[in-house]
C-alpha cells in the first residue's frame, strides 16, 4: 500500500476507525436493524387487522325488543329512534365538549398524541406486572377501537389501534372523524351514539342539548355506568363541572356561559329508570350481542324467561320492606328467582335502578354466611350421616381458629337437623372438618357455585364470596329433584322478519343429588322454616324449605328459600360492606322480603310440593348417575368416610328424638310426619 493512502473501509492506518467513524458506523447499523425490526413487528401486528370495508355498512345499532315469557313487552333498547346525527346540525359546544375533556389536541395531532402516550407510558412502567395498560388514547384511537377492535388492554391491541388511527386520519377529515365518534360511542343504558343518548337521558334531540347537558354526556366517557345521571346524579354533576372547566380553558365557552350552565339544573328523564326489570335487561344486553353476528343490522326481538307479574311483585316487596327497615342501616337488596329448569323468573339488582344501575344480583360478590351450610350438611348426608345423628355443640377449635355461635352459648347434645335449623356454627365447622372441606367445596361446585371457594377452617360458615344468581342456581337441585340447572334468561332471539338467530337448548343435565341425601336435606331445610331461624318466612299452606345466612359484623344477610321447582334468593347489605347498625340477620329483612314477595308469587306459579326424591330421568334426558357415583367415590378416596366418624364428640348413629333448646319453649316435632300429614295440618291452620 502506497505511503499516505487511506486504508480501505474507512479505517485509519492503524486498522482502527476514528471515534466519529465508529459512532457513525454503528448508528447506521442500528438504524438499519431498527427499520427491519420495525417493519417485521408491524407486519406481525397487521396479520389479523380487521376489515375496514364495513365502516359504512352499519348506520346504526339494531334495536332490541325484550319480551317476557308470555310475550309482554319489557323494554326496547338500541337506536330504533336514533339515526346517526349530522355533526353540522349540532351546536358547536356539543362536539367540542368531548374534544375538551377527551382529546384537547385533537385538531393538531396526526391520530395519536405523543404527549398523552408519553404520560401513559410512564404510568405503565410504574404498574405491577399483569396490570392493565394505562390510556392516553385520542378520539381517533377510541374510534378505531369502537369500530374495529375489542377493549382488551394489551400491547397488540394498542399497536393495531395506532395503525388504524393513522388510516382513519388519512382517510377522513377531522370533522368526519369526530362525527363518526359521536355516532358510535356507547353512553350506557343501551344508548349508542349522541342522538340515542340525548333521547335516553334528556328526552330531546341532540341538536337541542344545552351546554350543561352536553358536558354531562361528555363526562360519561370516563365510565358510562359510574358517571350516569341516572345512577349517581351527584357524581355526574361533579364530573360535568370538570368538563365545563375544561371547556372554558379550551375557549369553547366563556366563564359567563359556564355560570349560566351551572345556574340552570338539568332535568334527567326517569322513563328508563322507572320501567320494570331494567337490571334484568342490562344483564341480557351483553349476552344478546355475543349471540348474534356483529354485522346484523335487523332489529331484534328477544324472548326471555322473565315473568313480568312476578317481577312486579318482587319490586314491590323490596321497596316495601326496605323502606320499613331503612332505620336499621340496610342500604341495598338483591333478589333472584329461578324455576326448576334454571329459568330466571325475576331479578332485582338494587333498591332503585334510578339511583344505582349496578346489578348486585349478578355482579356483587358477598360472603354467603350460613346460607352456605346446606353444602356442608349435604356432603355429610352423602357420607352416611342422618338428620338425627347426634352431635355436641360445645367449644371447638381448629388450630388458632375457634367459631362462635350467634347466641354466644352452647346447647350440648343435639342432632344435625336441630343444628341446621338453629344454624349452630360450632357443629357446622366440626362437620366440615370431619367430612373434608375440599369435599364440601366440590359439593358446592357440583350444585352450581362458580365463584372461587376457600377451604380454610371458616369456610363452613360461608366466608366465600358468591353472587345471588349463583346461589339461586345452586339451591335449584334441592327444589327440582336433584338436577343441576344453570340459570339463564334468553329463550330465543329472532329478527322482526321472523329469522331465528339463537335458540336456547335444554341440554341433558346431570343428577347431582341422589337419595337418601336429597330427602334428608329437604326434611332438614323444611325445619329451618317451621321451627328454626327462618320461621319468619313461613307461609301457611305451602311446602317450603330454605336457609338463612348472616355474616360476621352483620355486613350481609341472606335468605334462600324454595318450594317445588321454584327458588328465590334474597340478599341485603350495604355497598360499602360496612355493618348494618340494626344487626340485621337472614331471618329478619331478607326473610320478610322473601315472604312478602312469595306470598304473591306462589299464587301465580304452578306450585308443586318439594320432590321427595330425585326427578325421573325422562324429564331431563340421559341423567349422569355414574358421574355422581364416581364423584362420591372420589370424595371417599380423598379422605371422606362412608359413615360418621366414631369419636368422643360424634357418637355412633342411633335413633333418637331431636333435643330441644333448654332456653326455648318446647315446639311440636314434625320430623317423622309424612308429607301428606304436613300438608293436611297446614291446610287446617290456614282455614
């Protein structure tokens, strides 16, 4: 190589690059690989991007008409009377209210807001692993999600959302994007789009919205149910105030216009809130949309299992008893009725739909208390115990945990049917420990409990959090002859032209309780009403059974009762999970609601006695007898015994009369009476 000639490859004469050359070289390599990686990453993200050609195919959400089991109208949801609104027909402050609170830089950014994304990124980095990603979404991104994507909070969905946002910004003007957004966004209560929301909440066209009403609707974007003027007027008003302040800061309105908006209270339409069965309709609304093709544009008719007259009875009973017991600190209530096949005949999710749209019948997980005990006793009956098996009510502990009875006293030697009737905690805790708490959990799941169950020593006293609807379906096997029956509310979905889109199928169902356990449990739970803690729910002339439930510190109170092929579960408590100051028990307010409601409902339904044994297989198709035997065998293999354990506290099975509480007056024993004799006496008492 000639002297003084630069080496090949840009290296120095010593074969090394200068610092500047090294930086430039590696930066170039990094850019190339970044581009390659970026292209590959976007290609992977774009593999299953949705088809955007159907953007204009759905001009509105189809209306959904809900009918009760006899064809009576319950409600109409959707945008039947709310076609898409022309954004030019709206006052400027209506769309700009959404811009002010949702996306202040909407008119400047290219579909995503770097400032918002950076802010969200820092929040995400500080979150624990597995937590949902924070927002930062622009109106364009929200529109992309509403039009084409799911609401899943994950990286892939966010990247696809960003890609679709760029496409929307390229394809449409800012005004068109804002118009699409206002006509597609969900405002709660079945209202999709600004016009449907305006009609739903204010009973007026969107073009007639006031500044305050526009701010209220814009404020709902943070959470349609949480900030609805129907569910929480005070919270909605505070949120609207924030929107008004943002509108002033964005120079959408003047401070004077804000003052005028605040000086005129808005009037919210109560039409929806005062209608019957709105909790039930909310419960079905999401299911309907999952059962049909999203591309369907025809108006729908949903035939449901609800019995509107019974539903009205339930609503009236809750309002009456809750008003009576308000001074006891009882704040909320829920009720679910199902028949022997699992059809939901009535559902109440709260005292007032106008005040709160949260459905406690479906979504509130609360401790079951002693209403969980039948699963403990059923497990024992299946292992050979009998209603008259003697047990001892005395101080008892498992490790560091020791249960207490409601009365703070011990009864000594009693039998199982008396222990269940009086809801004795020490006996239930000992019994669950003896038969195997994991077996008790398996029994509860077999009957229909789907929530997570603990198996700690206190589980026998109902420390698991469950919902009223799953408790109703879990009690159904006691009422229908031992068949598991999942609760359901939709019978059929069809279009107005008659095309059937969905039909519920009564599939073959497994028998989950056999005799003698079923007959023993029904005998014992009849005793809860005739002489135990549920005596306040007794209705003369009917064959009834059930169980009360009260949690520690009086936070929750339950009554789960049934007759032949009909179960009703009632829960009362407080949304903040604090103590009801009136020391409300399951035999108090819940039993009173149950009795008031059932006194009317029993006259409307086809009443049958509680089955004395398992339902015939012909009624339910092929019944899984072998599955039940196998399950019981598995329980025995897990440590359960086929007969009561012999120890000092649980004597061998003997025949003996129930031992009464020495502090109570003797009560007539009906243990050995036949079902016919019980009915005969009940009829004489009612005459």
